[in-house]
C-alpha cells in the first residue's frame, strides 16, 4: 500500500482493519451506530483505488448524494488520488437506476425517461380521480397521498393492492376495488405519457438486471458493489444487489438493523442477516467500539435501543463528558426560545453553529423555532421535510423545462397551468390534457378552451415555451423558460422577492448543464438537493446551524445535538401509536437521533403543545414526555427546567448573534411534575 493509505489505515481498530482488508468474498458489516461502518466502506474504496482497480468498476450505493460525495472525497484523501475517486459511479439507488434506465431506454420500450417526484405522483393521481369521477363525495376514497402510498407499498413489497389495504389501511377496504382501478389508470397513464415514478426506476433497473443479455452486461460492468445503510433497503433493492452479484463476489454491505427507519417505505429489518444466509461463504464482521459519542450519551442510547441487549455501544473516547440534558419547557414557544438560548450558550462556549444540529421527528415541528432563529439572527439551513412552499417555485421552473423536454408530461403542464391567474384546477386538468396530447402545436386550442381572463397570459406563456424545443441549446432553453414562468410566479407568490434568488440559482445551475434532461430527473430523484445544493446552501466559510428531520440526519454527526419535541404524539408520532410495528420503528428513529451526538445531547420536552403544529394561534393542550424516556432512562439524564422563567420580550431582529439574556435555571423539583 502507498504511504498515504498506510497512514490512513493506521488509525483503524483491528475489527475495522479486518473489514477493510477483506478480499473479494461477500462481506457484511453489521454494527451499531458510530462504530465506523461508513469509515470502513470508505477505507475499502481507498484500498481498491490504491491497488489500481479501475474506478469505473466500483459501484458505491449510499442513501443520499451528499453521502456519496462525502465518502468519495474522503477516500480520495486516504489514497491520495482525488481524480480516480471522482470517477467512481456512486449515489443513491434511484440516481444510479436513472442512469442505467436512461442508457437502456430503448430496450425498455421507452422513448425517453421523464422522472416524476412524489408530489407529481399525487398531482397525477388527482387528475385521474377527477377524470374517472372518483373525487366526489359519493365515493369516499382515502386521500390521494394515501393512495399514492398504497401504490408505492404495493410495488416495494411486491404485494397485491388488496392485501396492502387489508393489512395497513383496513378502514379503506370497502373501496379496495376502486383504488385498484385508479391505480391501473395511473400505471396506464404513466406508460402513455412516458413518465416514470421513483418506484418505476427501481423496477426498471431490476428488470434490466434479470434480462439475460443486459443483465450479463451489467454484472460484467462492476467488479465491486458497496452499499452503505443496508438496513434500509427494500425488496426491490435487495433483488438488484443480489442480481448484480449472484455469487457475492466483490459485494460489501454495511448497516445496523437497530437503525432501520424506512419500514413505511417497504424496507424490512433483518436484511443484513438475511444476506449472510443468502451467501454461504459470506463473512460477517461486527464492530464493537463507538468512536463518535461520549459514554453518557451512549448509556442513554443503549437504554432506548430496541432489540438485543448484548449489542451495547461502548465509547472508545476517553473523555467522560456530561450526561444528556432533559430540558423541560412550558410550551412550543418556550421550547423554541430555550433551544435558541442553549445553542447560543454553546456557541459562546466554543461550539460553532455548524457543529450543532436541531433534530426533529417531522419537519413541521420547527415552525416556532424557525421564527425564533430568524428573530435572533441565527443563520440555519433546514434539511429534509422541506415543505411545499419552500420548493414549489423551484419546481415550477423545473416543470417548464420538463414540458419543453417532454411535451407529453401532463403533470408538469398541470402545474404550470395552475400558476396562471383565473385558471382553476378543473380547467387546468382539461388544458393539461390538450397540451400533453399535442404540445404547443395545440396552443391555440388550449387558449380557446381557457377562461377569457386567462387567455392573454396563457398565449404568452405558450408562445415563449413554443419558441424552444429539445434541440435548442441548453442556456437558450433555460432563458426562454425563465421568461415564460417569471411573470407567472411574480403574480402567484406574494413573497416572490424571497424566492427569486433560489429560482436564479436553479436557472444558473441548469444553464450550465451539458444534459438538461438528466439534471431535471436528478432533481426529482434527490429533492433535498433542489433547495440544498443549488440555492440555499450557504457558503462553506459561513457559520450556520443545521435543522433536520431525523430521517435526513441518518449517518451524520454533530458535536452538539438538540433533539426537540420528545413528546408522545410527536415522537412516537401519533400516527404510529396504534401499531406495534409502527412504534418499534419510532423507537429506532429515536435511537438514530440520540446517536448523532458527539459531545452534548439536549432532549427537549414541552409540557404543552399546539393542537396544530404550524398554526401559530392554535390552542395548546397538555403533552406527555415521550414513552421512550422510560423510568430507566431518566437517571441517565441531567434535568434542566425552564418552565419557571418569565417571558422575556423577543429581541428586535438584527444580523448579529444575540447571546442568551437569562441562563436556563436548573430546577429538578418542578421537572419531576412533568412525569407525574
Ligand atoms: P452510523 O451508524 O451513524 O452511520 P457509522 O458506523 O457509519 O455510524 P462512522 O460515521 O463511520 O460510523 O464513524 C463515526 C465517527 O467515528 C466518525 O467521526 C469517524 O470518523 C470516527 N471513527 C471511526 N473509526 C474510527 C477510528 N478507528 N478511530 C477514530 N475515529 C474513528
Ligand atoms: Mg454510517
């Protein structure tokens, strides 16, 4: 090995080193949070490159695009060959599926590949409901989101629609036939318009893998397949991985079944050990030591950890560290203020904002906190659970690209049409049908069918979009789309001035693409990046705080973690309270959250919560601490109580960080009342 690599490997513990130096037999690394699984995978990539393996022959599958690029740059540093590492194909299952499917579009009988994201799926099913008279009050179908969810579970678990409804949505059983019919229309319409949803991408990839010719070529293409976070793959993904490596040669997967948090999307726990059984010559490596957190943090995590007790995490770090804080707050506003206070206190003590994160079960939980952070001038960036409002303008611009690239893209037409004043939903559906059938060639029919008040605007949009097509140079195409949507968005969004920078960011990024179609599809696949990488991500030299859903925090770590709203009904989510499988998943989610912390962990428990998370004037009702903070967990935590603090008026907005005016008081007596 090169000197650079030997140095990098010198820090590994014996079990990690064994996994890194393992040969080409199937390898499964099953180990707890923070034990260095991702580091081992990175080490293997570095070792392969160092041994002269052609980078294109390594396939690296990760959970987010960010994770893939982070691993590749680390591997580059380890083996000292940055260029080689950047050539490794890597990313999410969906992103890789998209590349493979686009390459084999003809073989699959597709003219071109247009990927629709989960929101488009809902729009399309809505369209079909209206078309087939399934949106009225006579037939009481579940919401379109639920129907989309049923569709996805059907695909991801290879279970018939009726069985899924029986198992998971029994209250909708009477409408099972209508739902199944609607989903048949949905499939037919996707085929007709050349649209693929995210599940279709995986189905198509799997079909290619099991095709005799294409499959053989795909198997020959990669010698090494490495998968991170394997506990969260679903059956389709398992089939793809196993289909690519039928004898397990060159396959490495790492994961932690205790962190499986995607059962709702069809993942099932136990995949790691299943794989060990599937390959009789598989090697199973377990890592024991946790290199991330202090022991007091791990003590709490071990207490919350579901499943086998013997897999307790033990800290490798010598420092003892403080016990996790259990911070009792009065209500959601108090929680927001207290979090801001404690973030600033940590900041003053030397923990920069970028080393801190606020984690939450659901994106909407941070409504009050976001306002508080803005008022205090604390810069932050939110990952995961990005709401409709935050991305809709970005998606509007993307929709304009999409109708130019694929005029049959009915959902994108629908989206653009509803952005016109005076075009209602029903009208937008009709017009979208006309335009999807004939593209801008039928512009005059569409204009004629539009309400009188909308005609001038629509005619102008269509003439701008009609001036370009797939053959137009990308920058020119982007400019035409921008010209078409700008006036619509300006009139549609009252806060356009706040959105325009993001639209600029996307337009600039798009204009620089060699292949706009791939860019557009990738935005549908990895939506976090729409807002994340292109537009909102602050410059690296700026200091900013992370707000994230727990799902999006997977695999990441921060010096200080603030876990908000540890209440029953929030975490576990009230939707999970009725099923034991749902509860178990919430418990693993809680475990994932706790194990993100390196040095300090604050868990916030308001004693009152608004009945509706994002309504600022909503009534507050009493809230209980999360059931996961059990009797045995509490002695492992330091009680902090702020409930007795008087309300201080919110400071005036300003750019400078404002230190906490009152330090949180510690009072354990009132705190106990919370659990009474
Ligand atoms: P998760 O389950 O959360 O994804 P993981 O098992 O993938 O965790 P890593 O992210 O690879 O764990 O490692 C956790 C932290 O420990 C990282 O900061 C990593 O750099 C560090 N680490 C891993 N192995 C070692 C080691 N041998 N010596 C020092 N630090 C290490
Ligand atoms: Mg990891």
